[in-house]
């Protein structure tokens, strides 16, 4: 994972964080697996594990450690304190009702975007029951992270950022390919960002998941800063033609405009 070498860090805290990430990535891990994976002494790993378990951040099932539910408590707190969260969830629900597609709101977090609100269209259960359907691969689970250049909402936020900030994010995370359609060159990205600024919204044509298209637009806080982005996603066979070029963009722009107006009316957070 990219790190900022100029920022002071506490080594023991970093070890605990690395242990948590390892347990998550391995979907549960034993003491020796963790020690070997991180190259630390068994005794060191055990001390960290015992401390994390005692404080509720880990669960131990037999010899295997898993991420604890205390993180859910922290995650819900972080999500609900996001400026205008109640208004955002209302906007996501309205957007889903008006488009009958999967909609979400993402916020930028250290150079990537993460989902903090989502809503799924009425056909999602039927579509997920069909083998090979791309909807299941796309589903924006709460807390999921995405590289900004590979999603419509991420592109919309990048288009609202100054060039220097965009370059910082590229330097931090690169432009990895998620599919054959993902933007992977800086020149292509900046050309796309200019296009987004001209048309007022972003389109991801299978850049994150093949067979899926998304339309996203940045949402601004009353002070003009970028609060996040709303997006609508659906399969290419449904999000095409007038739906892609006119219907969803017009609805999205209307919902974002209404949300931004309500954020102003809501006053200080």
C-alpha cells in the first residue's frame, strides 16, 4: 500500500494496522501466518493480537483471528458524521427511484473514493441470481474503496479538483487497469477531465466492470468544496442510447442541484 514517507509514524501502531490489514486480506489468519506474512517475531505478533482482541478490534475463533465488530461501530460513526449525511441518503434514494438503477454516493479518502451511501434498483436480486451477470461484481458495498480514475464518481471528483491535486493522487496510486477499458495514461485522463468539465458530468464506460456503465457528478458543499459525488450505474444493454446520453444525466444533474440547495438550506453541520 502506498505510504507517505515524509509523515512521522509510530512503528508499533503501524504494526498493529498492518496486522489488521493482513487478517482482512487473508479473511482470517493464525498467529504464525501473521508473523510470517509481516516478518515479525511470533511474540511481537502475539502481543499486538492480544491487545487488539482485548479491546474488541479482533475476534478469535479457535486459533484464527478475524476482524471484530467494533470496526462497524466506528464505521457507522464516521459515515453518519459526514456533512449532510441524511440529505445525501435521501438523494441516493430519490435517484434510485427515478432511474431504477443502482445509485451511490462516494467521498474521497486519501486519494481513493469510498462508498458511504448506496441504493439498489428493484431488479438487482433477479439479476444477481443469473450466473455471469456483472451486477454482482459492481455492487457498491458500503466502505468499498475504488481508484478514482476507474469510476464515474471518482472521475467527476477529479474533474472538480485543481491539476496539482490530481497529479498528487496519480503519484500516490498510479493509474492501474481494472478492465481493458480503464484509463491508464495521464494524458488520456486529463483529456477526459476536460470533457467532464465541459459536459458537467462523468461517464465510466466499463472502466471498472465490463458490461457496466456509470454516470457521476460531483456534489459541492455550501463553501464550494467537493463533498463527494453521486452516480448511477447499470448494465450496458440498459444504460445506452437516450438513457445514457439524456435521461440519466438530466435526472442526475437535477438531483445533485436539489441536494446542493438543501445543503445550503440545512445550514451549518
